C-alpha cells in the first residue's frame, strides 16, 4: 500500500517537470489553419501524422484494404478449403500448403498453389497462378514438378476466381447504388 502511494506521489511530482523540459510543445492556435483540411495538409507537409494516400482536391484520401479488393476476396474464398501457409496482402501473394485431395493417399500426389496479384483489376492477366505437383513413392522419395501455366487446374482456378471477383464487384456496386 505504501509503495503504491509513493509511486503515485513520485509520478505527480515528476509530471510537471517533464511538461516544461521540451517534451511537450505548446501550440498557439492562432498560428494553426482554421479548417480541418488545411490542418491535415499542413501536418502532412511537416511530417506529422500519417496519410492513407495522396490528397486530392476534393479532400478525400485513397486507400485499399483487403476486404475492399474483389480479386483478393475471391481468391481467399476459392482457396478456403486448402491450408494456407502465406497470406500477404501488401506483397500480393497467397501460398497454400501441400494438399492432397484424397485421404488415403493411394497415388501419393499433392499440390501447392501460389497466387500472385499483378493488378487489382478483374482481368485474367492480373493473376499469376503457379501450381507445383509433388509425387511421392515413399515418404523420403518425392519429386516435385511445376505444372504449365495453361494446365487444367490453373485455368479452372483462374476462371473461378475471376467469376467470383466479378460477382463481388457487382454486389458491391449494387450496394453503393442502394445507399
């Protein structure tokens, strides 16, 4: 109890000392811009605060989050049955773990899928889909190969992702129109 009181008193004594030593800088509001837009612009120019994009003349900022990107959302929805090892929105990469469709592993084949986003636009050339195939004769005797870009699995994945992305984008536009 005494220790808590002494700590509180020490903080109360030292607090005014720190406010006068330059850590806290007093601001004269007469020198600050009147409108919030002008204050934001001045803070960004002085390197204070953060911005989520470049300032436009309308005063709005531009930003992009993973939940607002239809290609990203469609890819995650398509791959949701697979175990994911890397999901990096800022780097534009989704990598799955090795996955085998059948539990018995009779043929001992598994695939690993990598999706790289080259653009946020809903186009077939906005995605780079890489499929690795692994065949194991024994646990320690495995060979991996890279399937060609026009393989059936790669083409089907691309088609499903693009269809889902266009549906997500259409639903988002309809939602905005209703507002």
